C-alpha cells in the first residue's frame, strides 16, 4: 500500500513538473525577447543579416551539389559522343544540362567546330579559361556568406558603442547622485546585447561558410579532373588527324559526297 502511494506521488510530481515546464519555457523565451529588444535600433540591421544568412545557408545546401558541377551520367554520354565525333550532338546535349562541366565542354566544342584550323593548344586554352570562370563562379557564390560573417560582428560592435555613448550622455546630463554605477551598468548591458547578437550571427555564418568552402573546393577538383579527361579524348582525335582539328562526322560525309559529285561526268552539256 505504501509503495502504491509513493508511486502515485511520484507520478503526480512528474505531471506537475511537465505542466510547469511550458510556463518556464515561455518565461525564458519572453526574457530573451525582452533582452533583444533592449539592443536598440541596430537590432533591425542585425535581424536583416540573420535572415540573409539563413536564406543563403538553405540555398547553398540545396544548390551546391556534385550533380550541379559534374555527374557520371554526363561524363559517360560526353565520352561516347566524342569517340563518335558527334560534336554537334554533344553541344546540343550540353545545352540541356545545367552543369559546370557541360558549360566548359560546350564552349570548347563550339570554338573547335567554328574554327577548324585551330591547334589543340588553342582549344586547351579556351577550355582552361572557361574552367577558371566556372570555378570562380562557384567560389564567388559562397563569398556572400563570408561577408555576412564579417559585417554582423562589426554591426554589433557599432550598436554597443552607440549604446555606451547614450548611457554616458544620460548619466552626465542627469542628477544621479549615488546611483551612477547602477545607471552605467544598465546602459552597458543593454548596449552589449547588439555585440552578442552580432557575434552569434557572425559565428554561425563563418562556420557554414567553412563547410561550403570545403565542399566547393572538392567539387572544383573533380571538375578539373573531368575537364582533363575530356581534353585527353579530344587530343587523341587531334593526334589521329596529324595535329589538325577533327571534323564532325557529318562534315566528312558532306565532303565525300561533294568529291563523288565532282567525279561524275558532265552529261548535261551534250
């Protein structure tokens, strides 16, 4: 009987604790909101920076992926089309793909097919220039998150300085004999709210920037390897033609057809 009473008492105590928990949470959240509201007008720019940081983190999480830079499916298709010398078909395939390696391949093949007298060195230079541009785009995208991580602490520090100036001005202009320390402490802790908010935003932005930077560097290395592989296949096509630019399959077909037409005797003049 006593054990049942003790068990019932423990259950009631746990139930009362669970019921009181939301109230405590609400009180804590209310205190946090009150503290943030004491930061002054600089809390509004910091709030905008926090929203920007969250949006950028979510955007980069879903967009900076391996398949948006280079994919095995595209590489297999590109290798097969290059071996067949179906360059125009590969250009059309690149137009349908939203990948960095596809843009490099399209730019290279477009230059090669429109300038049949170029050397492979010139084709490689075009590919390297486009590859550098694509790598710069990937790096530039995540730099905005680094900018937020730099601006947010500076904005918080500015709010702190403004708050401390305001606190000292109020103390010097008022008659607070004997309570100068209390008024000064109140003004200082209100001003430090902006510094804390700026540091939280800045640290979070820098952490995610470091993660995305490592991911981008990894994908850039894979992009360089894929581009080098495609350039090696094109170099093999150049070597087979003695250093001349390889012509698409349809071009050779038209050339053979024109030679055959020229070999036919002219019977219409009889």
